[in-house]
C-alpha cells in the first residue's frame, strides 16, 4: 500500500503532516510519499527526531493556499505540492492521496488531473460525521451547490457503496434524503424527483430525513445538494462549539461548579473526542477515479495518520471499482 | 389591544392554549378572543379554575390538523378554529392573531384570507432564535423552498424592520446572507444576485455568513431560501437536543458525576431556558397584511402567553405600516 500525502496542505503543515505520515508509516507499515520542499521536510524531521525511513519525498517548492482561486492549481500553481501529488496518483505512482489543503483546489485538481470515474457527472465531497449510532456520511457537503436529481441519485449510490465497504464490513448502508419534512410530498422538485429515483432503486432507502434527526444518525448516508449539505455540516459544528463554550462557562460559575467540573470534565473530553471528526480521517472525494481524501484544514498529526489509514482502506476494499460497475449499469 | 388566539392549534391544545390566554389577559390586560369549541373551553376553564373574564369565545367545532393538506383551510376546513380566527382578523375584529397549529395551513390561510401586503411577493416564516448576543431572526425558515433574489431582498427588508422595531427599540438591525463562505464570490446565482442587491441597499448588511457562525448570533437577521433556512433551524434544534442528551448520560456515569451533577444542573436548566424559543413566543409571518404569529407546535401556556405579548407588540409598533411603505418605495 502506497499513499501520497500533501506535506504542505492545511493550517498545521508541514510539521503536523510530516508527524502524521511518520506515525502512519510506523503503525501501518504503508509506503508513504510526501510532496513538498524536501530540504525543509528533512530539517523538520531532524529537529523533531522523526524517522523518514520508508518515506519518499517528491520535491516541489510551490504551495496553493486557501486564498488562491481553485482553478490556479491547473496553471499558475500546477507544480504545487497538491498538484504534484495528484499527478503522481493519476500516473499510477501510488494507491491513494491525502491533503488537508484548500477544498476547492483539491476538487478542481482531482477532477481534472485524476479525472472522474466514467459516467459520474460530478464528484462529491462526502463528509464523515460521528454520531451515537456510528459515523454517517453527508454528501454533497459543499462541492456542488446546484444539483440535479440524477446527481443526488449518483451521490446516494457512491455514498452507499463507500459506507458499506469502508465503514460497515460490507453490510448494506441505508440512504436518507435531506428534506424539510418526512412525508413523500415534502420539498421542492429536486427532492420529489430524487425521492422517486431512490424509491425505485435497490438501495436501502429510508425516505426523507429532517435535519433535526440527522445529528443523531438517521441513516448511514444522507444525500443533499451541496448548499444545504454545507449548511447542515457547519450548523452542526457551530452549535457543538457554542454549547461546549456555554458549558465551560457554567463550570467557572463558582467554587462548587469548579469542583463539580473536576468530575465531569474527563467525561466531557470523551464526548468531545466522540464528536470529533479526527478519528474518521477526513472526507472522501467520491466519483474521482482514484482514492482522494480531504483531511480537515486544522488537522493535526493524529487526524493525518487516520486520514492515511482511511485512504488506504478506500483503495484496499475496491470502492472505485464497485462505483465504476454501478455507474456503468445505469 | 385585542388578540385572537386559535384555541385548538398545537399539540397541547386546548388546555395549554387556554391557560396561556388567561395568563396573558391577567398579565397584560389585553382583550383576548379564543376560537374553538365554546362548550369544551368553558368546561376546561371550570375544571382548571381559569377565569375567562375579559376573554371572548368565538364558537367553532372544526379543527385543521397537522395531517390535513394546508389548502383545505380554504375549503373543507374553512370553519376550523384557525380559519375562523384569520377571517376575524382580516375583517378588522382584532389587532393580531396567534396559532400553534399547522404551519402550512397557517401560511396558506394567512396568505389567502388575511392577504399579503401590497407589493410583497411571498410572505416568509421568520424564526426567532435565541443566542448569546440576544435573539436573531432567520427567514425564510421553511415557507418558500425556492426563492428568487428579489424575494430574499424583501425578506431582508421585512426582517430588518421587524427586528429593529420589535426587538431592538428602533436601533438598526444588521442583515447577513446565509452562504457557504464569507467571500463575496461564494455561493450560487441566488446568493450572488442577492448579495449585490443587499450591498446596494441602505440596510446594515454584514455580508455573507457561514452557518457555523449563525448559532452564536452573526447578525440580527439571517436571510436564506426556505430550504436551507429550514435545514439550519432544525440542525440547530437537533444538535442541541443530542448534546444535552449526552450530558445527561455523563451525569449518570457514577456516584461522583451524580453528585457533581447536583451543582451543575441548576445552571444547565438556565442554559436550556436561554436556548429555548419559548421566551420569544413564536415566528412572525412577515409580508401578511396583519400581525400573525406562529407559536411552536409543542407550545405550553408560557410560550402561548409570550406569543400573545409578541403579537401585540408586532401590532403596536406598526411594523406592517413600515413594511408597506418600504415595499411601495422599491
């Protein structure tokens, strides 16, 4: 198993990315390819006593930032660490690719350098969200703001295959359609037509799902247009942040609450970890011809290591082949 | 001040609605008109020792339920408690109307019985959401799933006037546009065109707002199409419910956490109240020619009482007149 990692993607690059790659090498034994400034990476590794054995470095000095317009990855920044990694993946130089860099650039680069699976109309950004019933997938979560019913149907197919193979040991993954109510007639044309397609399909479709029921894990795969998917994902993040902030304030109210907090806090850390996306490593880009994982922009070593593990799993279980077959049959 | 209340709307009707109306009468001295089954209301009042003095009852036996198709309020259910109340409002029999019944039926009834303000293309359902920075308004929150830029612009205008007059003592109310990123170029055509309209207007426009920043109160008014507004509102509700559930679980972990919980719980109740929509009484229907407030379906007496107070305030400060003038000028 050989995984390429964009060493210069994300807020904590390159140090945390290099650490995560070194940890993944040690824990899983994968061959790792880092793209980025070789001299700097070697210096950082030496400074932090990180062993680069089993890790190859493909040297490049350019970096695409969050402020760069995504399409510049194809021209002005075609030799940035992300583009170089994607090209290497496209050429068959590895099994999977991980980046914590700009989502827009990664989508653009993956679509035009690695290319889409034949028959897939648009790749989707598939967020993996933790819940009490286990992680579930929300797609699209921001790549495709305007969607047609056929696109949502394809998202459902791809998401269902991914969740079944990567997250559920081949058990079927249920699909729900994000909507403003659970009744079949709810929503707009997009929802009506997608509902009809999903109902006719062989996927385990649980029907319309209200946003209220999504955080608790209403289905393994929640299908939405990228605008409302993005709104859902970010509202969830913002609400969790706000509430944990309020609870911290409560702890500081007086001496009694401060003492009480000592007994509650360890469990609250457990809760924070439960709700953290770190464990699941990042969001797969579904519909791209090779496994690409978008790690969170603020990913630290642990999240990068997990993203590498998930990217390898993505490749190992053959999701792309299954998507290719399923799209062909439609 | 005379407020009509649909005594048979909502999950806890008629008892809680009647209680709320009686409390509002006692606390604010408004004249109250209850629509619904007079015999039953009088019996309930007697059973629970509620004084109906100052409260008029307009007798009707039909009720429109959550399962009825909204448009039946105009024909099959034209004599339900909600329709009778709306007709009385339209005819000038009172200053404002409150119902905790079916949102769809209320929108349909308000639009066709009370009618729209001249020049308003579509009334919006404007949720009032508590935050650390005070309550803010999210509109549309589910009435208009497909929106045009001019509609969102009108929502902004109406919401801004309402928040300024009813919630901020005439201070200007800021407006933000729900989007997938804060940069001006983010979003789809709907957001681009609405952004341009808002930027050119005299409203205090804070630009695009990400869903992540909405729960903490990023602006006094958040403008969105009804689909994504509904997704935001319900994700917020679902996430708060899920997290408070987790925290309850933590309290029950062991003896230490149970004791600690005794000190934390009173503050947590305060937090729950802070996040509760009860205090703000319900969602105004903006764009309708008279003040109509949709109380939450599960509203109890306290929420109904507050909804009546807000409905009266809605009438007293002359929001409808201001909206009428502002729409005329466009």
